[in-house]
C-alpha cells in the first residue's frame, strides 16, 4: 500500500507533532505483514526545510517543500493520504482526486481559527464560538494578535477547512477529549504511542538532599509557567528544600527570569534552555517530579506520556487531553491555581514515597494505554479498511 503522510512541521523542527509523525512514519515503513513483506510504502511530505539534515537514513521517503504540481502528483500516486492536521491544500487535492483521506487532529484547527481554543487577549479556554456560529468572537480573538484584516482572512479560510474535515474518510482524535471537542463524523480515537524504556525506573528521591522538580516545554503563555513560578514562590516561603529546573525556551524566557530574580527564587531555580534528547535525558536523571502547568486544553499530553513511561511522577493541570492521559497515575490541580499546585508539590515533599508508588502506576498506565506498537497497529487497521472499501467502490462502479 502506498501511503502519503503530510505534516506541515517535521524535523529538524522540534515539537509533539513532529515526534508523533516521525514515530508513525518509521513504524509503518518497518511494519511487516504476515507474508513477510512490508505493508506500507511511505512517503512523508513536509513544508519544513532540511537545514542540512540528511533524510536518506530514514526507512521512508521524505519530500520537502514540494511545488504545487509536485504535490498534486504525490497525492495522485498514493493510495491513502494521511494529514497531520487539516492542512487546506493537500486536503482539497485529496478530495478532488477522490483519494481516501485520514486527518489526525493534533490540535483544534478544524474548529478554531487559532487552533488552540484559547481566547485572546484574556487567555481563557474558548467554549467553542466557531461551532456556535458566534463569528464576531472569533474575529475579535484573532484580531488581538494579528489585526482585523488578517483575522478576517483566517476566519474565511476556517469554513472550508471545517467542511473538508467533515467529509474526510476518517478523522482520528488523539484523545477522547479531542473527539468531544471537535464533534466530527467518522472519528476514531488513537492515543499517542511512546517507546517504553527497558528496565526499572532510575528515579531515586534519596539521591539528593533537595527534592528536584522540572518543567519541560516552551515558555509561552498557554503553558502556564507563570503559575509554576508563583507556586514555587509560595513553597519557598515555608522553607521547604527543593530545586526547580526549567527546560526549554520561548518568548517569555526573559520575563520569567526577571520574575525569578525579583521574587528571590534564583537559588532554587535553574533555566537550562533548550536541550536535545541526549542532554534532556541527562538533565532529568535526578529529577523526581515533572510538572505540566498548562492553562490551555492540551490535546494529548505527549510530554506527560514520555515521563510516565519512565516511571516518573507527573503533576499536571486537570485540563483537556492532559488530564485524560495522566488519569489517577499522577497528581492533578486546577489550571492556573498556584496555591493548589504548591499544595501538590508540598505533598510530594512531605510524602516522598509518592514518587515511587505513583511512578509505578504511571509506568503501568503508559504500558497499558500508550504503547508505540499499538499506535502503529491501530493506524494500519484504518488504512487497510479504507483501501479495501476504496477498491470495492471502484469495482462496483466498473
């Protein structure tokens, strides 16, 4: 089967979508049928430049920044088109060329012009104004960041994107929460898959005199890092011994560092910047707890899944797909509530045994629900079903 995977963003760009798409393409390209032959011939198309990265080592073909004519040919030559999000042009081409299409919704782009379901400039969760046909609210939300003209253009493009998503052969939601939010027909839920490390967890809270927490992610408003700093300030007032690593980068970094200095937290906090995978694993080696304080509706919480698979305790906002991923195998708090987050951190300081007990529960949950081979297998089943249906329809028409 010839499978085209289209992802606007891909490596060397770094992010959750890039990680999941790479895992999916690699897993499908290496998937072997019962006959001993490979099931899928995978071509991955992206708008991300290589920046010197070599793609020849991948078990699938990578096409970067194709011309429109080249994209038409690629869609025509493949049996199934998989889109990492409702990208308008390839989605329209697939529909015109009558190719079975799968849209995997890593965000809310099909029902929200900014793709986040986050109201601006108030930074509040949107109740779904586009779906409720309250377009003026969508217009003013976008205008707060990009101006009214660009906001109007974005809103005009939202309608065809939404309608094309509704007629897609299959929609894949990455969590039950996303399925509920999108309310698109023919939607299946396939959770992200992560590789499960071999051996037991190496988390040992007794290795350090001070408990070490960490945040891993972008420094942007919707990730709630300000809430984490306020929780750390509250916790420091009780003279608790702890350290907090802030790993990542983004537009808020300078502001967050200024807050750290003004609140006297510099001796407890360390900004490590962006780290590649090898350095990230080294930095997290002595971290007992990872905190995810997002104030937006995360679709799946991939970063949480990765830490849970390593048997690490996760403290997370009770919101969206993140809450769904963590479940009862971690500690949850109300989004944006610094006092509650400080209480959760304090509970770990006072009861360090939670690190091992909940860490084991997290690893078990990841093994049961978020194993990588399951994600590959469930995608493969959808593609086979679509191809069989497509061939059946062509036979009947002949």
